[in-house]
């Protein structure tokens, strides 16, 4: 019996369920929510972020993680335990107040951006974005101090575990050696070919139909997901309920 590991997985299963709800709420915020719902939604999302943070930082988890290390786990369970520990450690590096403040600032900034973007209101956007940036820098610094990484690397590790700025520089340094030559070859070949101009307009309904056809060809299960429209394309949900959004320009 792996009692400690099983208790940890029960907690992270709860977190997965909450994450599912958050993802669907974020999709609704992007695709369906009326404008006047933004403030209440931001508060609700921040409260959920705070609740999930409290679950990840429960004091009893440190002991459970230590006990689970000594249990008879298979390779899958060992990998799962490693990821649970990563999540637990990162969460403990951040105070709950910072987590909730970041959630609120990001939601407010994104909602305001929807009207600022078509108006090209950079000055208006900058006011909200400064707070997002300030809180992001504080988050990066706290993660950096905990993980012993540079602040940007600490943030990158949350999205691509193990990736560093040095590795990114190496990858792009390699691309720099051969990609310009390939681009030049493509340009030279295209210079001898007839350009097929895109002559619109392209009705939104036709664009949507094309997108749905492409998703069908790729095997998308429309009983476990859907396509909608939003100010900026995004994706989310869970494998059993995948939400995609796009936008159209006729």
C-alpha cells in the first residue's frame, strides 16, 4: 500500500477538477461572457486561484512527499510524484496574496484590452499592464530565489520544465547557421512562380466551415470539444472537453 502517494494523488485529482472548472470559466470569459460580467468573474477566478494555492501549500504535504519517496512506486508513479513535488515547491515559493493579486490584475488587464485593442489605445492598456508586469516580476524573483535560477529561467521552468535561456540561445544559434540560407532559397524559387493573390472578401460562415472541416480531417471529436470565436484565439479545457477559439477577418 502506498498510502502517502495515494493521499497526494487524491489532492492533485481535486486540483485537476478545479483546474477544469477554471479552464472552462476562462473560455467563457473569452468567448461568451457579457462585458458587465468581467469584474465578478475576475473576483471568482482569483478566489479559485487562492483556494487551489492553499491546497498545494497544505502543511501536511511536506510529510506526505517525504513518506511517498520511500514507498514502492513504479516508474509512472515516480514521475507523477516528481511533478507533484514541482507543483508543491513552486506554490510554496509564492504567498497566496501574490497569487490572487496576479490573477485579478491579469483578468482586468485582459478584459480592458478587448476594447483598447481595436481602438489602438496603447496608453490605456499600459496602465493595466504595468501592474501585471510588476506582479510578474515579483513572482519571477520569488521563484528564482527558491529554485536557484535566473528570474526569467524560473518563469520558463513553469512552462517548459528544464528549459533555460542558455539552451534557447543554443537552439536559436543553430537555427541562425542554416535558416537564413533556406529562406533565401525559398525566396529565389518563389520569385519564378506565379503569385496567387488572396482576393476576398471571405464570408465568416465560409471561414468557419473551412475550420470545422480541417478539425474533422484531423480527427477532432466534436462530442468532446467545440470551436468558438474570441478577440484572441486560444485553447483550453480538458481532454474530455476541449475548447478552441479563433477570430475571422472577412
